[in-house]
C-alpha cells in the first residue's frame, strides 16, 4: 500500500497565470470534431439551399459592393498607384471572403460562454475546445468561398486581359489565413471573457464590426487612403486587418501593396491580442458560471 499512486486527472484550486491545458485539449480532439460538425450543420439546418448559402452569400455581397462602391460611388480598387488592370468583382470578393471569415469567427467566439453555458455548467471539458471548434467550423465556410474565388481568379487569369499573374507571393496566403484565425479568436475570447460580467459589450460587437469593416480596405483600395492622407497612412496601417487584406490581395493577384514592416507590426499586434485573450480566457473560465 506504500506504492506511489498515479492519477490521470487531478482536481486542484491552484492555477497558473496561463493554464491552457494544451495536452488535455488535444485529448479532446474528438469533441472538437463533434463541435465543428454541430456548428456546420446547425448553420444551415432547415434551409432549402443548405451549404449553397456559403456560396450565395459572398456572391450577393460582392455584387452589391461592385455596384454600390465600384459603379455608383466610383471608389478605387487599387492598393497602389500604377497602370494595373484589376477586375472589380474579383477585388471586392477577395476582401469580402477575408472579412466574412474574420467577422463571423470573432462574433461567434465572442459568445462562447453565453452560447455554451448550458453545456459547460453540466459537463466538464477544456473550455478552449469551443473557440477552437468555432474557428475550424468557420474555416470550412472560408474554404468553400475561397474555392469559388479560385474559380473566378482562374477565369480572369486564363482570359488574360488583366494584370493578374502567379508569383511566389502566393505562399503568403496560408499565413494570412492563420493570422485571420488568431486575430479573430483573440478578439473574440477577450470580448467573451468581459461579457460574462458586462453584457452591454455583446450588444456593441455587431456595430463595432461594421465600423471596423469600413476602417479596413474592403470596400475600397488602399490608394484611397494613401493618395488623400499619405501622412496618416501609418496610423491606418496599425489596423491589423489592413495588412492582412492587402497582403492577401498582393499574394493572389501578383501586384498590389505589401510592406514587410507594417505586416510584421500586424503580426505583433495579432499575437499580443491572441495571448492577452488566452490569459483572460484562462482566468474567467474558472468562475464564469458564478457570474453568467
């Protein structure tokens, strides 16, 4: 009876500052898969067109942007000045699919505790499973929309009357997607952690995302800012979404705006937001059932 006993699970009141339970979360990868499947099927449950909405939505949004901002408002679709032939429809679609992934992941993650309180209050699992599942399920939608974008991109490339070309910069695309994921999850879990006590913030998320979208080069090219207020371009580039979108377009089209310094700053902001979010999430998950 003097043999040392080993336990798989140890329940204790002691917590480190950043206790993410990474190994435990990996062991719950099957649960992450179930949550991803649940989120994907629930999105289009009892709809006639089902997952086709993942294609219809960006198409309709892109058409509206092309007509309103491109044709009627006449906003530029250029990120840099020069003689480049840019298909307006492809320009707006590239920005929309990036923004849709970022905004939908952030908004859903910001409700992690509120939407899953009925499960978290009854069954134990690493709470980080929920935001991870959200980011992955939204990544499926992004993959569908990106596939449609690639078809249109290939059409314009083969037609040959644009400035689109294939360059090694396309290797930056996975990096921009990863950054979108980390930034959206980081912002989302920060909001989710705060809204457990202050519900008013949840009401402002949608409005804040709308403002953030227009403060990013989604409906217009970066040249609109650099051409009119060049002295404040550095301030505009501190918005971490801006270098993500411009880099994504630069990588896909083979021309545009790419500044390694601003992109590095964007990554630094993303990582800070992500790790601050993890720290807050780790602290709040222990007591959120008492305040939610």
